[in-house]
DNA sequence: GCCAACGTTGGC
DNA sequence: GCCAACGTTGGC
C-alpha cells in the first residue's frame, strides 16, 4: 500500500465537503497536469491512503486522511464543454485525463499546518510539499513521513 | 528540439 | 495583490 498527499482548495472542495458527500465518497476530478495524471492512472491503488491538504486558504496544511476507493478512470469532466475543466483534446475514445475516487477516513482534531510541517523539517526533510515551487496537487509520501505526520496530528 | 512568452499555483 | 516557480504552448 502506498501513501499520498492530495491538495485542494477548501473554497472549492475541502475535507468537510467529502465528509458530507453521499457515502462520504467523491471523484477527484479536474486534474490537468501530466505528472499527476500518471500517478492517478498508473500508481494509485484501491486501499492507498492520502493526506487531504488544504491550499490557498487561511491556514494551509493537512486536515485529515482519505482513502482511494476506485482506481484511475477517464475524467469525464474533460468531455463536457460547459465544465470549467473542459479540454477539447481529451476524447472519450482516447482520454487525456484520469481521476480516482476517494473516501473520507478521518478529520484531524488538530490539523498539521504548513507551519508545523516546517517546524518539523528535520524529520520531514523529504516532504515534497515543503519544497519551494512544488506545484503538484498529488505527491507520494514516505512511510516514515506518514507516521510522523499522524503523530503530529495527535499532539 | 529550442526557448521565450504566457498561464497557473500557492504562500505570503 | 504580489511574485517566485514551473508547466505548457507555439513560433521558428
């Protein structure tokens, strides 16, 4: 099983939205970046866990845990001209973009904010989210980093 | 295939 | 709103 970190702007879709969704599940749609597409299409597996990271908000950070419940399949929002994420080059018979389905697992009582992540940089030195200029909305998380961040969420 | 221009992301 | 960083686009 692998661990991931998945970013979203809470003003668009936050962990509260997932918790309130039917069956606490949702498609993770709208990804339009090839590296992230490849991870979602080729590497994410059912049962993988991911941190839910809130970006572009008052307190950026990790707010909880979600689980992959459906592996990569074509992102149909790319086919819909009325959708914000419409992309004419993606065709149903040869889709460019893929998504996965995720399920709410838990919301941290105490979020692990970006400040706290940085304050623990010695133990989280590989964390891609801390690296300047990182723009990937999905990044892999190492086992040790996962355990450490879960500990931080309990402190 | 190069690379400048442009667009987007995301913290501040 | 600013700006650094980086992905994408498109002319050549």
